[in-house]
C-alpha cells in the first residue's frame, strides 16, 4: 500500500480526482468503479465540474459501483440515487456504459451472479473505496473472510447508524443489507484508492495502518497490497503514532 497524506477533505478529493482523471485520459476504454457516501461527495463535484468544463472526457469510460443497498431503487440512500443525483443527472456527457446493482431485484442471487459476470467482462482500472468507522470497505464488515467474493452482506449497527446520519433517515427506514463486492473483486482492480477524511475515522485509520492484519479490521487486509493507495487527511491521520 502506498499512503498519501493530505491536509483536508478538499485535498483528499482533489488528489483522488487527479489519479482518476489520469487513468481516464491514458486509457482507450477506462473502467472506473465508484463508491458513494460522504467521503466521495467532493470527488463527484470535481468530476461534474471538469466534465462540464470539457476538461474530462468520459465518453469512452465505463462507470460501475462497489455495492448497492437492498431496497427500493429510488430510496434516498441507494447507490443508484446517489450516482444519478451526484453525477449522471448533472453532466452534459454520457459515459460509454453504466452498471449498477439492482438492489430491488426479486432474485438477489441471480443479480449477484449477473453483476459478477459483468465484472469479469469489464476489468476495472480503478476501484474507489471509503473506510467505515469500524474499518469496513464496501459492506465487508468486521469478521468477513478475506477471501470474500460478491455477496449479500448484513450491516453492522455502526454502519446502519452512519447511513441514518448520512441520509437523514430513521432506523426503520434504514437499509440493513447490501450487495457488496468482496475483497477478491475489490483487489482485482488495477488500482484501489481508499479515501479517508475526518477525526471520526482516525481510530479506523490507526487500526488499518498500525494494528494487526485481522478480519476484525477489514481494511487492514489492504495494507500489504501493492495496488492500493490510501489518501488520508490530517484529521483522519491524527491518531497515528509512526
Ligand atoms: P462515508 O462512509 O463515506 O459516508 O463516511 C464510508 C464507508 O462506509 O465506506
């Protein structure tokens, strides 16, 4: 893992944007898999601005996603809602292809199989990740085996609370399950970017970088992987001792 230490949220967004923009500019048919939530909002704003200013051409780019909540497709918290409201509805260009997991599918196992086949057909250049306060990546919650492959995950309580806060919804409205890429598919991307900002992530960052590599802290598994870049701001790095 390579670590990039930056000042704040804006710098984390900019550094990540620059890496992704380079990949998009230097590839004939780039494939970028995004994450959603509070962490990448600034990154999406930069993408929208640069696409609409003709600084970034995504017409040959395939865009897909790390995960999707199980629930109605138009719920405020879904990855689909986020991707349309923060990117696809705001840009004056169309990506070459868009892939989303259907979290409303009646047959979730068939949906998982179809997405899994799509991933094989569309090797990813970049997988963007956020970090859960409990160390999760995607919905690979603490305790998930390091050889996980795309699966239907149950959220930890801390993850449900983060979703409630992020999308201003009540406990009964909050989703409890999510289809997520496993460690296997996450690490199959050429480059994995783990973005982390804020003091509330500081303990998780310390566990990822200075604790044992253990299923109790899912992202610790990324530490000795050469294709991972972790972009960390000062507040998130504040508990590091080394
Ligand atoms: P957040 O979530 O970006 O909303 O903090 C990160 C994550 O759980 O992956």
